[in-house]
C-alpha cells in the first residue's frame, strides 16, 4: 500500500518558473526520495478575495439542496468513475466505488461544521442531476470543499455552473476569502477556478512511501 502524507508547507505557485526556487524545491524532493519516498501528487491552491466580480450564472442548470444521505452518496458514486483526483483514485483502488463514496460522504464532507443546506446539486432542465458542489466553512475559513460532475455529463462545462453557484452562496454568507485545491493534472478544474476569478497563489507537493 502506498501511503501519501499531505505536505504542510506550501511552495510558491509556478515554482518551476524560477530557477533558484525550483532548485531548492527539487533538492528537498531528492532528500525525501533518498529515504524511499516519491511524489504522490502536486496540488494547486486557489483563493478568491472579496471584491472580485462574481461569475455570471449561465442559467443552464437549476440548483437544489440534497434530499438525503443516500442521494448524496449515490451522486458521489456517479462522480467518482474517471475522476482526475489522485487521492480518490488511490482510495477507489483499495475498495469499491460505492464503499468509498460512503466513506467520503461520512468522513470528509460531513466533517465540516457548516450546514448541509449549503450544498447544491446541479440539475438539468429535464430533471437529471449532473453534479454536486459543497461550499463549506472549515477551521481555516470558507472553502469549496468538493465539486464534481457525474460520469456521462462531463465535457459540457457544467463544472463552471457548479462553481458559480458555490462561490455565489459563500459570497452571500459574507466570505471575504474562499480557498480551494485541485490536482496539477486536473486542468478542467484549474481552468474553472481561473475563469471564476480564483488565483493560484501556492502549490503543495504531497510525497509518500510504500
């Protein structure tokens, strides 16, 4: 089993673009690699500050709250296939999608102190749910804790609609700063954050050992 330990100290955004910064970070990575560790995933850290214009809703989706635990878990199970999130892929490999969806719901999403009434399911005009966004409040502030589009509905830009809804909800709650993370390799999610006025202010390198 590969155990990844999340990094605590962030590194500068686009650290590879600066030769001196890049050298120092690569040296630290090499120190860990000499102990048998290896890079598990690199994460992009985003923030959106108050005063940034809110994205304009496209009006393609309707939004509603989650009706029940089982509805949320079922939607997570539809989002997980084909996910670009490295931690989710690793967890799915150790269990089934259905098992992990239940664990993710109870152990991760329900851990936030903010109400579940903030969560939003995006629904097409024909009533088909296409995705979920979880705006939340963590001990460190307001966050987009989770966002995902169900398999079969990707490629239509619905992630932008979900992010607009989640961002607007937190702004209405008085959020001065909203943060969110995504994997370096998840370019669709990174583009969505950048298009919604989020700034990539730091990165994080998670390493682990077999």
